[in-house]
């Protein structure tokens, strides 16, 4: 297999593009890669072993925690702590940021924010789920414990971001700000192999992805945009196709490959939207921009929002640039809630 490039090789190769790179980020990626393989193995057993279903507890946001949520959280946390490149993590499944207190971690310069198993309520029915991660350089001095401000940085400061999709095949997709690259997992040899180099999302798409069951609770501009998507205008490809899996990573991944728009607006139940800025929206925003698309809260670029709290939610519109711009225009023209 002379042309096969593994994720590990590719990350090291790309690292040489950064002056003064020390290999720490490559090592950090090795932690993520390892945890992804372990979680992948466990997810593939769902249905056989007693690993699906809720544990009976809730996370800080009041959502039922699934056994695999906690399993994935533990594996990623342990892998990120073990190599000493990360001084702390924040996770959807942890109430507060976790500061690693071993000496080797205090000298680490990165923090990682993650949703260890996004869409986990779908596992019981064999639908794709994912891990989302976002990496920042700490602001606090190396050698001291990390602080809250290390975790509350705007998305523009991300050093790297990505996701793993546990689907019909498992893929890891990431960016360090030099394009978006996708690797497909070959379980027979236990290696992620480069399969999608320099991914780009089409500027125009014909897929819109939204939980339309919430339609009645959407802002007027979003309702009008959805109606626009459904109009019969064959010249510009409308009506568009509606596709919604209910698993952000899976919906995002499909739209990235085919072109489309994912929407999670504010609703009466979720006045700030449902998705979390720091470990769901910002990493996806970094990826989509690197792939030529856009991510917005309807008004402002997602990555420019200044976070105020760890589990902050935000309305989220992400995908093909022309579709995001069109949606923003509808929200400007129809500002009513
Ligand atoms: P989770 O982090 O608790 O799994 O919730 C996030 C998920 C996303 O993957 C998905 O896009 C969205 O919630 C679906 O929400 P809804 O069921 O309201 O459409
Ligand atoms: Mg999530």
C-alpha cells in the first residue's frame, strides 16, 4: 500500500509546516486517536453487551446521561491526561472544567473542550453518533493550574478542532487551520487512513437539516426561510431536500460532503438554541470555515462570540456559505420572534 497515509503520519508531516512546532500537538492527537478507537470498539458492541441506555443520572444541563456518554467521557479524559500535553479539559458531561494536577500536566500548554459522545440518545437505535473536540493554547502561564479564562476563549483562538463520526464507517475529521482532512478507520489494522484530503463544502447546497417538529416555536425569519426552502423554484434547485438525523456530527458530515445547511434556532423550550457554543458550535464552525462554509448565530460569526460560561448555548446555523447568508438575510428582514 505505497500511497496509504495514516492519521499519525499526516499530523506529523503537517506539523512541519508550523515553525517551532515541538510535537506536542501531534502527541495530543495521538491521545484523541487512541480514545476514539476505544470508544469505537465499545459502540460497535452496542446491542450485544449491556452498555446502552441511561444510567439514571443527569448532566449539569439536566439531560439524561447514557452509559456510553460516561464511558466516552472517561476514555477521552484519561487519554488526554496520560500523555501530559493537556492541562485541563471541559466536557459536556462534566459540571465544571477538570484541571489535571499531575506535575507533567501543569507544564502542558493546551486545554481541550469536548462533547465525548454527541447524539448519544441515538445509540440504542443504531444511528451514527460522534465525538467533537476543540483545542486551545492556554492563556494562564505554563506551570500554574489552568484558569477559567483558558476555557472561555472565542472560537477564533482554536488551534485545532475536529470530530469522530461512528457511522457505517468510522471517520476522524480535523483541522488545524490549514484545510479540513478526513481519515477513515480500518478496523482490520486499527489505523485511521487518509481518505478525504482538503475537504470543501459546495457554496450552494440543496439540503436543509432542522428539527421541523419545533417549527411552531421558531423565530419568524427561520419559519420564512424554511418555507423558502420548500418553494417550487426548479431553476435554483428548490424545493430543497430535508434531511435530519438528530445527531449533529452525522448531519454536519453529510452536509459538508454534499452541501447544505444545518439549523438549530432558538425555540420556546431553548431560548438560546440547544447546542453548546464551546464544544459543539465552535469546533464545527472552525471546520466549516476551513472547508469554505460559514457558521453563524443568525447575526454574528460563531467564532467571534465571546463565551461567558462553559455550557453556554447559542442558536446555530452552519453549512454552505450561500445558504447561511440567505438565512441571515431572512432573519434581518423578519426580526420578530
Ligand atoms: P446531546 O449533546 O445531548 O446529544 O444533544 C445534541 C444533539 C445533536 O447531536 C443534535 O443535532 C441535536 O441534539 C438534536 O436535538 P433535537 O432532538 O432537539 O432535534
Ligand atoms: Mg452534544
